C-alpha cells in the first residue's frame, strides 16, 4: 500500500549522484510519528518486477522539537525523520522504496534523462507567461486560448523603479500617448508585472552552462524551426521588451508596471489598469547592456552576425548612457535592478568579454567588491549582489582580465558554496539555498537559488581544466 510517510524525489535521480529518500510523518495535533521500532530496514524494488534491488537501514536524521535547522535554528517540519541512502542505486530504471510492514513510496526513475520532461513542462509554463502574444493551438495547452494582451497600452512615466504598485502611479507625468511596449513575461499566477529580465538571465546562463543540451524544435513554441535553440528564443522574448524600453540616446526605462494589482473580473487581454514605463535609470541600462552583450556573443556563435552586431551596438549605447548618468544615481537602490554599481560590474564583464575593450576592465576593477576586499562574498543579502558580474569576469578567456582577481572571485564562490552545503546538512530535508533566506513565501527552496551553485561548479571545472 502507498504511504505518504516514505518520501522520494518523484522527478527522479541521476545515476551517479548522491540519492536520498526520507521517512517521516507529522500528524497534526497528534505530533510526530516515531518510526524507531517499526522501520528497522528498507528495500528498493523494481517497479515492474517488484524484485528487491537494494536493501538498507534507515538512519535518524532529525528529532521533532530539535531546533537545529538553518542559521535560524528552527524545526521546519516537526517530524522525526529517518534518512534512506539510495546512492548505490545506479542502474537506470523505475523503482519504489518499501518499508516492510508499512508500505511503499511513489515510484521514481533513475536515469541520465530524468530532467528532460520537467524541463519541457517548465518551459511550456514559461511560454504561457509570455506577455503580448496570442496563445492558441498548437502551442498553448489544449483548450487554452488567450488573445494578445497589453498591446499599445503603455504610457511613459517619470516614477523611480523603487516605487511599488499603488494608485498614485496615475499621477506620474505622461505625454498622454500609449505605446506598444509588449514582451516580457507575466509574474507568478497573475499578469503583472512583466518586466522580468531574470527570465533572460537565467535562460542565457542555462545555455552557457550546457549549450549541447538545447536545440531548435526542442520545445513547443512559435519560433521552433528558426535555427535558434528554443531556450534562446524564450530568452529573447524577455530581452526584447527591454530593447523596446531603450530610447534613442541609449538609456533604458527601468521597468513596466500597472498602477495596482489585477482587478477582479479582468484577464490579461482586458486589463483595465493604466500601465507605465518607469523613468530611465543606469541600473536598468547596465543590466540591459550586460544581457544584450551576452546574447550578441551567443547569436554570433550561431551565425547570426547582423542580429549580434545590432545587440552589441545597443549594449554599448546602454552602457554609455548609464556611465554618463551614474553620478546622479550611484547610491540609488531601485526595485529589482539593485545597486547601479552591481549592474555596472555585470555589464562591464560582459562587454569586456564581447569587445576586449580595456575600459570595461578598468570599470570592473573600480566597482568590484572583491577588487576592494578579496574576502568579501559575491553577494550579501540586502546589501549588494555582484554574482553575475563576478562569475562572468572569472570565466573570461585566459589572457583577458586580471588573473589574480579571477582567482579571488573563484575562491569567494567556493566559500559560499561550502557554507550553503553545510547549512543544507542541518536541514531535515536537504535543499540548497542561502541559509539566510527565511523559509517564507518568495524566499524558500526556490530553483533560483541554484544559479550560484551552478556557477560555482562551472568556475571550479574551469580551474581544474586549466591545471590539467
């Protein structure tokens, strides 16, 4: 019989990875169940033949009421939890865990391809979050149709990017005209805001880390068949909103947002709220410059020279505008753009990579937190975040950039990873993220936390290759 007390990764496990299942049950007012006597062993069985392929002994990992988890010393699950070591299970196949006399888990797979289907599902979800596109067959989920939304609906405003949604956004000065600033992706379960450049950043990073895994016609998107890997087409949809937000002088408007949360009864294509493009800011301009320069190098490698040249030209113009206006914004910390100088380091590293121009190297050195203090972390919560710029700089080709600073950056990433790993070992159920992120809405076990460990892995492999 199936029991929810035996917990496994239902997505699956990679053959050569560490693998764990868990045994634990919180019963509400009845408290935590104690399996000390009833769970003296466990079995892994083939899901088809039911033959036992692995036997093991559960080991106690956490006692209910013991407040040891994360740096905040919490008890996050209120469970007595036993660990089931599945690491010896390496043969591809479908299995389940059984505890004699208790029941079995859901089935799971072991295989090198276990993340392919979840990636397809996730990317289909990203497609359905696109703003400004008509969603219909054969790309939309069967039965789903949505007209193009937020077209010719955006006014240019004068508010700063740290201004939150509120009705007083309607008091922002505009020219009374509405512009077709579509693109980007909607947020969470609604359709606002949509100026999420992290979509582009995360997808470009994913491609850079493992480009061989991504191809054209891999996902069900309208651009499939255009010769560009579909993952990059999705990144481009995010980036293109910001291209539309760039003025002729190179400056980039900081975001697009409506004056409030979606109204009851509205849907994306009938959104009745006024929509604004915020003022131009160096933070947004540098961030766009970084991503446009990054995309230009990828598109160039794909043989799309004209598009690559256009993206790089826009990146340089955005940099020039940001640099010219940096003094008046240098201490401004605005919305998702963060500190201007953090975005500057990201842009400097990507433009140095794309152009080889030493002025970007000088700018990176001037504003890099680790050029000032080698023992600093790449990011400190609510203070600064230079992780993307630092990662980029450390991965510059040999002979480009400062070798000593590169080593300093790699060491900082590795220190952070070690701290995160040690914190994950304190948690009842392992998950990797900053130990200083509280387990609350928006800060818990989000996949976004995995970007820095992924960057650390790439940097460590780079160092190993250079030594070999």
